[in-house]
């Protein structure tokens, strides 16, 4: 049997996800992406917004959006992410998030025009 990790994602609302049988995962840290395999050394690091990609023992690749920063903890056989929130890439994009993104782009555009 292939060695595998347990991936647990915890949010302030207590919502989260626990996935067993993870054979690899990649996620963004503040200083670049990191790949984690079973047997990885213990680690405590800051994550940033981006995509978390993990592969199960069945070979299926899964993607999650990390909408904000968080904390990554890697222990023997366990990967724990403490996040502000999360959503699956396949889920619908919320209108509120689009409006916030558009407002930020408009502010950047106005600032650049004035400079």
C-alpha cells in the first residue's frame, strides 16, 4: 500500500474538509509554491491565496481555491491548514467576490490614471 497523508482544512466557522489517502499536494506559501509528499519533514509556514492541488491514492487530482492567507502545519502523516475560508474551483463564483474584485481593479485603474 502506498504511503499517504491526511489533509485537514479548518476555517474559523468550523467548516472544513478532511481528506484521507493524499499522496501529494501543492499549495502557495508567501515565498513560493511548495510540494508535500508522505514523509515530509515537520513544517510550520504561512500560506497565501491561490490554488491547492492534491492527488488521492486513486490518482484523482482535486483543486481548491485558497481565497486568503493561512497557516500550514505538517506533522508526521498529517497536513493541517488553518484558513479564513475556502471553496472548490468547481463551485459557482459568488457575485460578491466578483464585485469586490472589480472594485479593486477600478481603484487600481483610477490610481494609475492619476499618476
